[in-house]
C-alpha cells in the first residue's frame, strides 16, 4: 500500500503483539515508530534483543483449526499476520502443533521490521505514556518496566494485577539417551516428533519427592510476596506439591504414548497394562534437532537443583542443559474496567493496548491483540471507525471477554485473570452438537465464515 500522509504512530514494545501491531500499521501505509527497551535495558526473562522473542515455550499451540489455538492461528493467517507467517516459515516438527526455531524466527521477524521503509526502530526505554494526541499501541507485555508501569497506574488510577510465570529448561539433543527414551507422538498422530522419557512407578515417586525437597530460587527482582500462579503455566514443583498423581494427569501423562520396543500390541487393554507409569516429553526447539524443551517443566528451582533433579528422569541422566528454567512476574491490566473490545482505553481512545498486558494468555493470543490494535490504530489515523470483530471468531471472543469479564477491582486476587483461547468463550451454536469433534468443527466453520464477512466489510 502507498504511504498515507499523516502523523507517525507509536508502538511501545517489540514483543509478539508490538511487532504485529507495527507491521499492520506499516502495511496500511502509515509511518510507525517502534520503541523497544532491549538491549539498552534487559528484562529478567528475555535472552536476546531480537523482536518477538519466545520466552516460555517455542510452540504457538495446536495447528488444527478445530482446536482453539489452531483456529486463532488460522484466523490470523487469513488476516495477513506477519508474525504467524514468519512462524510458519520457521516451523520445526512438533506433532500437531506450530513450534518454531526460536533463533531463526525472531531474527527473521526483526530483520523484516527493521528493513521496512515505514518502520523506525528506537532502542530505548519508554518511561511514560505519550500525550493524548499521539496514537499509541501499548504492547509492553507482562514485563513492563517499573517506570512505565508506575505511569500506567497513575493514568488508570488502579493497581495492577499480576501472577508469576515460569519458563522450561532446554537440553542438548545429543545428551539424551535414546536407548532409554523413545520417539513418538501421542496416539501416533503425525510423525514421531517428541522424545519421550518413560518412568515406572518407583522412578516417578522418587522424582516427585526430589522435586518436593529441592530448593527454590529467591524472587530477587520482584516483590517478596506470596506468588499467585497462572493455572495454565504452573511450575512443575507446584504441580508435584498438589498431589501424588497431579503430574501424571498433566505434563507427565502417559496415555497415548507407546514405545515400539515394548512390543507390537494392538489390544487396548494390554497396552494400558504395559504402558509407562508416567512419561516426560521433550519438544524440538530448532530445525536441526540439537535443542529440546522439557514440555510443561516451567520451574523456579535453583539452577543446581534443576540439574540434579531433572537428571533423575530416565534418559536424561547425562543431560546437558542449554538453558535452565526461570520464573518472572507477569503484569496485566484490569481490562474489563479499562478497555473496549476495540482494545482502546475508554478514557483515552487514542491509546490502545495489545498482548499479554491486556489479560490474554498465549503466544497466538498476543499476536491477535497486536493485529487488532495495530489495525485499529491505523484506522484511527485515517479517520475510520475502529473494528470490533464478531464474538463468534476466536479473536473477537477474546477481545470481547477482556472488555467485559468480571473483575475484582483494585488488583485483588480472585477477580480478572488471564484467559487463553478456548471454545468456551464462543457463543453457543444454533443447534446442540454432542460430538465434541463435530462441535468444534462447527465452531471453526462459523468463525472463519464470520471473519471473512467482517474482513470484507472493513475494507
């Protein structure tokens, strides 16, 4: 699109949401200034200065559009998301999920934005919100710097909500003992993309006890208070504390995983009797298969304790740790009291918010917020009405939820909490469908049809 005369727009933060927002503004032909504090100021969780760095996992979630995360990805593809396009180009095998080579993906997205003639990148910390005349997308994410967070609190007049999040360790693939571990995907779906470490009951109980006894890292960079965890991303030691079998019903679930070395058995009951008591899965991090992420093993254990305890897992006795798990505090807005479904602040329509700071959870959801905020910022600059996507779409359902969900107010726990994409957010279908797969397929078909109509109407 040809450049449109007008003022330069501002995007604060070059994470997933900010990168997408800046690209959509530039794609609309408008100049945009993208401010990113890294590497001038580091965050407690990031490891590089590249844009849209993935911290907790390298997976955007399920690919299939009859799954909530997959539907969100497909909506973004159809809307021209640059982040999802880049993720697709740098995907690595992950069964039915969209996982990426983190380094190549972030480097490619950074290069594309830095090379765009309408994007000006500034590496500095944004200390305060700009004047109301400046159309701005706030996409600083869960690790918003203290100075800007303080100014945001003054602007909203409300305390911030927060929870604690944690990232999983990564090990070198060549250090995994494949005479013990085996390759398979759950229920043999797709290729054997995961490495699986089986534990019998005795090994599982010993591993759980080691987790319970291990020493946690202190929250050095954060307020010293009781941590409020987001239920969708609990540290593995927290799961261990919740009960003997909690991990086996979560990330260590053995159901659907079968090592061919256990014998070629088709009988379901025989398989159930012979399968492992628990299974630790590792997902490929890079295209060459040199790096593997322990799925669901977010942790706040001290690094020495991580090495000791995780080497109790069969197949990881000699694991070489490329990255240990880390824990960090995530900040998010009380969006139901502050934002409209257009992602504009009610008290300042020229200020929009996007990404995890709004209270959506997950990478694809952050990208979706960036797409909508960037699109609406461009529309405001061109004198057009901002978009509100239908609540029958996954993007629309998320943005309507954060604009209207119940909130305890004042930052109190038990009120508004982060929400990942899920079919429970969508309006009921006209006719009840009992079969879950068919029901999710119907949600998908309706969402994509309504998205196409909304996109056409917005042109």
